[in-house]
C-alpha cells in the first residue's frame, strides 16, 4: 500500500468512497451523496497546511484521510485540526485506516499542527475503536444532535495531542 497526497485526479475515487459511507447511514452526518462540484470545492479548501492523503493499492485509491481546519478563521485554534477518514467498503478491516492515521500523525509537526480531533457519529463503533487504539481520548459528547429519519444519534469528539 502507498500513501500519498491527493491530487485533483483523485476526486472521483474520494467521492465514491465517501458516498458509500453516506449510503450506509450512521457513518457520516450527510444524508445525501455529495456532488462532484461540492467535492471539488471541499478539495480546494485543503492545501499544504491541511492536506488530503490517499491510500492506494495496485494504483487504486482505497481510502483517504483529510486534515481540515478546526473552526477556520479562529487563529487561536490554528494548531488544531480535524481528521476524517473513509475506507472503500471492499477494503475495510485491512489496516488502511490505521496507516492513514499514522501517516497524518507523522506529518503533524511539519504541518504546524499539534492536536487532532475526530468528530464521529456515536454509533460508529469501528471508528471509535480505531481511535482508541491510537490513544485518542473521548473529549466530548453531543447527544442526539444528528437525526437520521426518525432516529436521533449523538456526535462524539475524540482528540489527541500529537506534538508536545
């Protein structure tokens, strides 16, 4: 497996992977698949300071991790970033998420970041267990803030200080 910075050519693969999570429900708070135009805007909001990393197997993008500004524009939070990661459903449980997190953490200092936060639907046990495995701690819980049809689900915040 190879991990590299995403390029605009990866947008379709990233979009397909994310939209798999949307269709499964309870993996992201989006209820409708994202359009290519919206994904392109999302990609343009990422840069050298807030990169998107993709995992490739046999030249196929099978997962990605985005490092995003946490509370953009609030300069006191400039060294904190949100991470979000998604793995193609055909490639889950192969350590791809683990390797993407390790890669992002290794890049933290060079990005000028010290803290990562992951905001997860509280029923997404696989993501929560992955974060716990890498010593992310539960820093907050917002109960019943996400509504999927008639089911209310919470958001949990997991965080880790990477650079001390």
